[in-house]
C-alpha cells in the first residue's frame, strides 16, 4: 500500500524528513506546504513534489493525501494537528506537540475520538544511541540512576539550523526540554515524584529565558539533571550522560561511548543511523499496521504534564522575585 504524504514546513527540518521519506518503500510526498511560495517551490522541484501551496487546508482537502507531517512553528502545532485529524488524515507533528498542556490534551482527545494515527517527533526515542541504552534497560542489564544532560546553543536571534530567519521564537522549556523530559520518562518507565526548575534572565527582545536548569525524580529513584542555554558560545548540541548501576554511557548525537570514552558500535541497532528516518518509518508502519506508534500523542502526554508543572513553578518564582 502506497502512503501519500503532505509535508508542511519546507525549512531545515522539513528537508530532513524529505530525505528520510525517500528511503522508505511505497511512500510518496504528494504535497508540500510552506510560508514562502517561491522557496517552497524550489524545494518541491528538488524532491519532485507535484503540488505546492502556502495553505495547509488546501492540502488537507486533496484526495491524494493520506497523512501529514508537520514541521511548522511550535505555536501552530496543536491547531494544525487537530485540523489534520478533523480532515481524516493521519498526522506526525514535530516536537513539541503543543506549547500548553490544555492544547496537548485536546490533541490526545481528538486522536482518541478519530482513531487515526497521531504521533509526535520525539526523535531521541529513535536515535540508535538511545535505542541501544533502552535495549540494555529492557533486558535488565542496566538501570538508570542519574541522567545528566546539557542542551547548549548560541541563539540570540530567531534563526533556524541553517542560519535562516525564523518567523517564530524558539523555547527552551516547551521545545528543547521536551526532548530530555520525554526521554527520561521513556527510559526509566517511571512516574514523576519531584520536578523543579529555575530560569535565568529574560531576553529583552525575544521575551524568553535564555538559560534554565531542571531537576526531575521518578518513582524508581532515578533522577535527571538538565541544563539548557541559548547563551553558550562554544560547542553546541545536546549531550546525554547515563549513569547507571552497571556502567556509564555518553550519547552525543548518534555516537555512543562508555565512561572511558571507548566507542560503542550502534550501527546494527536499527535499519538506519538517521533518527528522523527511523521516526518516519515508525509513522508509516503504524499507519499500515493500524496500531499505536512509539511516541504517539497519548504516549508522550506525560512529558507535557511535567513541562506544565515546571512552567507554573517558574512563573510563581518570577512573581515572588518581583514582589
């Protein structure tokens, strides 16, 4: 069965999905949606996509669209996911699912009502380095005691991964922290018993905190320490240190080493080393098999419950400081 895809968002991350989809049999991208028609047409020409538009609703009305992948600004995610489900289309929305808990819950409720496949791009679940650790956990060979994570960028303007201007503002808590919060819950299988957050000064133009520190504990006893910054003028990315009862592992993008910096081969963990491709493969497989995907909107909801809890805490702290 050929799955026909509409992809919304022809920017840096949209292109990553187009590259991943190219590797999957019997998948065709039939429609591409972007903010700038000329730039979107250029991407469509590169990937041989026949229909181009700036209007998602136009693509949702097409008969040659079975499913949608949303790589659009964070603030649009929930509303666009609901629109896709209402149009009878399966949907994968890039992380984060929403920028509020109420919107995340609304999406989950709509998915349950429609029965369609709806998943969120929590890519860390699919990266081979983290899959390798997950396999060790599920086989009983490793138990997390402490996940220490650094998410560091130098981003004081609204630019994307390609250095191009964005039409929206990125967010440390609702976007970048979501990766680690979800991964920690997924890897430990635990329920949160404590969660704390503090943030640094608010940027005068972007209106967001540029630095943040988060601590989480789950009922297994495991803890997570997460540092995030948009002020880091140096090596950037997200770096994960798994400290466990039988070893220490460091995941840097798709590379994995042990505590002595000895390389761990993860090339045979899955069919690809590309986390985005593996994410897309799971989406397509879930549609074909009529099942709930890994990182379904229901499966990642606990992450957004934690983010809401942290946001409320930070908000109370800010109010106290202003008094």
